[in-house]
C-alpha cells in the first residue's frame, strides 16, 4: 500500500512525462527523462526534469483529519540551440511545468485539495559535455537553459493514517 503522499508524487512524475511538443508543450522532455531526488542541472542530464520533495507541514482540522502542505520542487534542463535566448526557453519550461501539473491530467485532483506554484527561477548553464544525439554535431554554441519551480500541494488524510483520505 502506498501513502497518499507517494501517490501524489507518482502522479506528478507521470504528468511531467507528458511534456512533449506532440502534446502541445514548447519543450520535449517526455517519458524516461523525469527523475526523483536527483539534480539533473548539476549532472547536465539533458533534457530532463527532477521532482524534489522539500518539506511538509501538518496540522489537524476540525473534523479530525490531518491537513498536509507539501512543497515540491521541479528542476528542469533543456538544450538551447543557436538563435534562441536562454531566458525565453527557461520561461517556456516554467510554463510547460505549470501547465502539466495544474491543467494537465486531472487525476491528481482526486488526491489533493489544492496546488499552487509559489516560486520560480530560470538560469543559463554552460554545458560540460554534449550528449550524443543526431544533431549534436550541428550545434556550435551548445548551451542549456534551466528552470526551477516550487509548488505547494495541500492534501488531507485521516488523522494518524497517511494511507487514507
């Protein structure tokens, strides 16, 4: 049996794996490129996203349940080709992540009371290695754009039972 928190994280990962141009997003991340608790920016894993569970506060509600506020950080990195500005790509990443988690597959709504993005940053990073792709030899000024966005997720469980809503 999985806790509600674990089910939430699994659904977040599944929703982030849908970020592809084919699905109407500006960037291609896709299945197999979403990690958990790994710094894709530090490791230069391109393209990639990472889901970080940061902190969770808890308090009892009037009906005897536990209201939990979980902060999740999503870290993203994609290649920037010549002619594109890293800040524009970083902002696209932020938009793609927000759209995927808030407006994407609504099955996350079954588990949570609310989700809100609460902080965001973008960055430009030099590439320490170029991944082997079909087009890597064409890129002369290969850079990557990174973005980080935090979400506050509120969900409720039965008091003393993180497995039940």
